[in-house]
DNA sequence: TAGATTGTTAATCGATTAACAATC
DNA sequence: TAGATTGTTAATCGATTAACAATC
């Protein structure tokens, strides 16, 4: 078992997700190669990735699904969720705030803040607080992660307030760069970057004309 | 000027975004080093990235901001938007569908589809069509990109329909793997992967106790 | 001119892929 | 036993960083 690279870490949820989806069908074991095939990855990569989190693989047999699922969930911290608060309860913010699925991924969204809490409260069942309550409430809730879904021009301010209130990681949906002190992680959910890849693929294919023939 | 790697491509929107934000302040030129400083990147990386899209850099002077902005926008295809359709007009889907900002990024969301179009139509001003109209309408609109915001268990089906209707790239927000024919790009907006990084950072810091002291 | 800044070529680093020994 | 499959060590590949020559 070795240190887990960030590339590997990002793939682990995919494996977990797939193995869980096979739990109800026999057999009760699964091989790295079959995971790889289903997800369009190389079997060598899956094997190596799994080796960083699991020691339950047995030659010739593979992994017992339930054991592997438990190992992955444990490693990814899904069994001990982090509490998080959200700043900016607009359309996107509310959609994320209401989304039930995050608890499965170890994220517990316990509060949302908005500059106009009254308006925002009409959009969601869960409580929305005015922005000025953030410093106090965020500390009291012990939030470890801050989710930023405010417009770009207010994002740095929201970020500063969250860091001040003690969060140790920021999940940033605003299309702007955030500056943070050392030790704080910013994870950008960067839609513009994704769009750049999509749009380049489109224009490349127009230029080149023909699709390439490699398998997916 | 060389071939642009996908890593570089993902960073270009960040540079563009920053340079645009400085357009109103003098001087009217900007250096790679100052972009790097503002975004917390290395100046060598920024210089090399910009070299793949721009030939307007002048030693000692840097880049004329307006020229660089135009070069980046052109390269990223912001001047010739792709048309896209969205499948799954739930909370997240509607939030994306209504978001004005995508046109700035070269994406034109022209239609949305939902299995219950009537319900979804109450959530948005823009038109929502029943799923069964997808094949015909998607073709007629000439959509090049399909955005998937349906629940995981319906995502593959939505994907197949989009591919069938002629889209050449999929922007997938459903937490599941999609299989596509060769030549079709799937870009996963993978929240579970992001959460894995965030949650590992949190638990690492608890374990290790002390923050590290590198600059941001 | 001298100094700042670009663009390119070379060196380093990290991640992916390949090879293979261990083993159920 | 033989074959399938794991986990690890070595080789390759790609991306980042460093060095430096060119130049406004």
C-alpha cells in the first residue's frame, strides 16, 4: 500500500460507484479488470489505484464486493461526514443545498447564507440565514467546508468570511480565482475549463472532418 | 506556437478571465508574470501556456491586454458559440438552463427536455419540451453538445438519445459513467471526485495537526 | 546600453503503462 | 497442476519546471 496521488483519489469514487451498482447481482466478488472494462479505464490503472486503499484483493478471486465497498467508503470518509455551509442561495446554490445525494458522499450541508435571506428562503425548505450571521453561526456549527455559489464579484469576500470563521476547505463554484492563506484548500468546480475542452473537441472535429476510429 | 495540451486548455479560461478583469485599469499591457502572481501559478507555466495561443507577446513589453483577450476568446471559441440542449430540467438542470453566463463561454443552451415537461416548465421561463421530442428537435436545432442533468439511473438512456440525435460531446452532471461511441467526448462534471479531494484535505489536516507553511 | 520580458530548448518530476513474480 | 488475478518494481510517457538565448 502506497501514498495516494490526487489523480487516483479522484478516480476512487467512480470505482466505488460502479462496485455498488453491481452489489445485487452475483457473483459476490469482482476483479479489477471487470471494473476497468465497465468504466473504460485500463486494468493496470484500476489495479494500482485499488492497491492504495485496499488489502483485500486475492489472486485468482479478486475483491469481495462488500468488503471493497466498505474499504472505499471508509477511505473516502463517507462514514464520517464533514459539515459544510453554503454561501449564495441563488438558483445553483439552492439546487446544491437541496440535493440529497451529498450525504452519501460524506458532505453534510448544514446551513446556507445569502445577502437576501428572505428571498432565498422562498426557494428552499432548509434554513437560509442572512450573511451577517455567517461568522458566528459558521463557527458554532463547526463547519469544515465552505461552498461558494455567489456571483464572481462577491466570491473573494465570501471566501474571506468563511476562512475567518474556520473552514479549512473551499468548494468554489464562482468563476473566479480565490486567494486563501496557506493550509486552506480551494477546489474549483470550474465550468469554464470543462467548456473549453468540450468546445475544442467540437471545433477540432469540424476541422478534421472525420471521426477517429479508436474504441471508447 | 505548439500543440495545446488539455491541461493548458483548462487554464486558458482562467487567464482570460483575469486579463478581462484588468482591462479597465492602466497600463494597457500585461506580463505573464503578473498574471501568474494574481492566479497563484508559476510565471513559467503562464508564459508557456500563452505561447500556445498567442503570438502577440513582445519582450520587455508583455501582451497588449485587448489583443490577448481577443486571441484567447478566439482560441476558446467564445466568438462562435456552440448550440447545446439540456436533458433533465430538475433543480440543477433549471439552474444551468437559466444561467446567463454560458453565452460568454461560447455555449448556447437552446432547449431543455424533461420527462415531465409540464412540471419543469413551471421552474423556468425558457421552453421545456417532453423527452419524446428530443430526437426530432435536437436534430433540427443542430445541437452539438448535450448537457445531462437527469438522475444517474436515466443518464445512459439520455446519453444514447443525444448521441443518436447527432451531438458530438456530452457534458455529464449525473454521477455515473457513460458509454459512448468513438469520436464522442464525455466531459464529466464530477462532484464526487471534487468532494474526495476536499474531504481528504480535511482529514489529513486533522491527522497531521499542523498546517504546512508553503505559500498559496 | 541595460534590464525586463518573451519564447524555446533541456532537465526534472509525477503519473501512466508495462512487465513479472507471487499466490489462491 | 494450470490459469487467473493480485501487487510491486521497472520503463515510458507527458507535463511542469528550469535554463537561456533572443529582443524590444
